[in-house]
């Protein structure tokens, strides 16, 4: 068990409406690299050269190579106890929404059902021009970049900097934020908007705000409870308390 404030313990027993926002940190224990920090992807690669529309238009081959490399890496990873704990929470709370910034698909692989993928999914592709969705392997060996039947360039179905998030997903996320009694921000640097605005929006709407992170973030001064440590250790403890 962990030591948590009385109000949090009370809500774990009484709340029916719960929402969780996850970021790269929850998948770190599965072996998926995070973005920021010493070992993060952005310490080796410049986001503006890989995760923007301009980057893709300038050098689609480079961007595709980077995504295929990450797809390969993600094909061998599996969910960790943090992901599994959130599956248990979904079974327990009547109205549970899992909002994730992650594109790795590990929440669904763990068995979570009501998952809102704010930044898309790395295993899917779409046409840059008409938006048609494509699944399946991309073969760069032929020397040709993949094209849609409309002639548009096919790209990974993820959200790059400067792009709008999928409207329905974003609306559903803010709906959950508006009605939740208990909000968890887990393994995210709380820097990238609009996701970063969700925890404080939930608090403004009266929710009790819990952060689970290895390190403090810009959100930390505003949370009701900060649980510092690995999500794969802390979330299963919260589930134990929820069930006790
Ligand atoms: C552990 C742990 C363990 C480690 N246990 N913890 C308003 C204000 C300011 C700026 C903006 C704004 N609105 C829009 C912007 C611009 C921009 C933005 O937010 N920029 C900021 C960086 C300043 N946002 C956008 O462009 C978004 N679009 C948008 O808003 O459209 C409208 C608009 C456009 C332009 C102007 C104005 C409005 C789109 C954002 C898309 C983000 N895309 C990426 C790439 C996805 C595809 C891919 O994977 O390649 O999404 S960037 C990257 O960052 C990825 C992540 O989902 C996202 C967040 O990262 P996350 O999850 O927080 O990871 P890390 O690595 O940063 O942090 C990990 C954390 O875990 C750390 O805290 C660790 O301590 C912790 N941790 N191990 C627990 N075991
Ligand atoms: Zn098309």
C-alpha cells in the first residue's frame, strides 16, 4: 500500500466518474523510449525535422524511415503493470475514460476499451490529401514512397506539431474532463498542448487531481496529490487500494 491523502482514498471508494491522461512515461517500462529527458527521442533527433508536416514534405523518405524504425521497435514490446492496472480501473469505475498521447497501442493491447488516442496510432497510415485510412506494411525497399489511389502521399496516422488533433477524439476527451470527479495525469511531461491543458481543466471543473511521475513537471505545483515513482509500481498499488 502507499500513503495517500484521505480525500483521495475517499474518492477511490466513492467516485463513479474517473479519467486518466497518459504519456510516454507509462510505456517506458515496456521499453518504448520517451521523448524528452536525457534518453528521450528528442535528445537525439530534432522534432522539427521528423514530426512536422514541413519535415514530411521536405523529406518523406527520412520521416518514413524514422517511423518504420519505431514501428519495428514497438512490434516487440508488450504492456506493463501500469497498463494492466488501468484495465482494472476501467472495470471498476462506472464511467472511465482513458485519454492517451501515446501512439504505441499498448493500452488497447492490455485490454483497455474506452481509449482516446489523441495523437493517433503509429501502426496506421493515412493519405495526406484525402485522409483515406490504410493499414499494413510500408515497403521502402522498392525506392518508391507509398501513394494513395487519389495520388496523395501516404503518411503515418499520427499528429505532428502544428496539426489539429482528431476532432471527435478531442471532443470526447474534453467531455470526460468536464464530468470527471477524479483525474490522473500519468507519465507525461505536461508540456504538449492541448493534452497539457486537460488536468487543470479537470481541476477547474472540481475534479481531484493526481499526478504519477518519476519527476516533477510544470503541473506538479497545482495537483492535489503527487505520487512520485514509476507508474508500473504506483498504479497497481492504487488498484489494490481501490479494491480493498
Ligand atoms: C515516467 C516514467 C515511468 C518516465 N513512470 N513517469 C498552447 C500553448 C503552447 C503551445 C501550443 C498550444 N497549443 C498548441 C501548441 C503547439 C504545440 C505544443 O504544445 N507545443 C509545446 C511543446 C509548446 N501543440 C501542437 O502543435 C498540437 N496541435 C495543436 O494544438 O493544434 C492546434 C494549434 C496548432 C498550432 C498552434 C496553435 C494551435 C499537436 C501536438 C502533437 C504532438 N505530437 C507528438 C508526436 C506524435 C507522433 C509520434 O510519436 O511521432 O506527440 S510530440 C510528442 O510529445 C508526442 C507525445 O505524445 C507528446 C507528449 O510527450 P509526453 O507523453 O509528455 O512524453 P515526454 O517524453 O515529454 O515525458 C515523459 C514523462 O514521463 C516525463 O515527465 C518523465 O518524467 C515521465 N516518466 N518514465 C512514470 N516509468
Ligand atoms: Zn488519398
